[in-house]
C-alpha cells in the first residue's frame, strides 16, 4: 500500500520515529492502533451506557 502524506505529517512521523528509535512505518502502525483502541473504547462505552431516554 502506498500512502501520500502532507509534508507536516511526514516530518512529525520522522521526528517521532527518531525519538522512539523506530521506523516511520512503525509510527504509522502505532498511531492507527491507538486510534483503533479509542474507537473500540467508545463503541463499548456506547453499548454499555444505558440511555437516558429509556430511564436507565
């Protein structure tokens, strides 16, 4: 897969990779997995939180 990124994002990834002693690819994967975790947490929270409309 090829992904075209804006210059500022490319620079951010390069800086993060340098700080974390990883590759830019590893930083992209970390960011996507972090976002996946946030989305999953929100999904689970939405399922387990009773709706106010139902009187729960």
